[in-house]
């Protein structure tokens, strides 16, 4: 069985790039939509 610290670090390692990608995509969508209006 994995230790809580290992699971936490694994979740952080998996969620951080996903959150960054989501934020970048969201910002890009806002910028492009405001640019074309």
C-alpha cells in the first residue's frame, strides 16, 4: 500500500500540468474571442 505522501505528490505531479494547460487554454480562448469581437 502506498503512503499518503506518495499519493499526494503523485496527485500534485498529475494535476499541476493539467491545471496549467487548462488555465493556458482558458486564457487563450479569452484573448482570441476578445480580439475578434
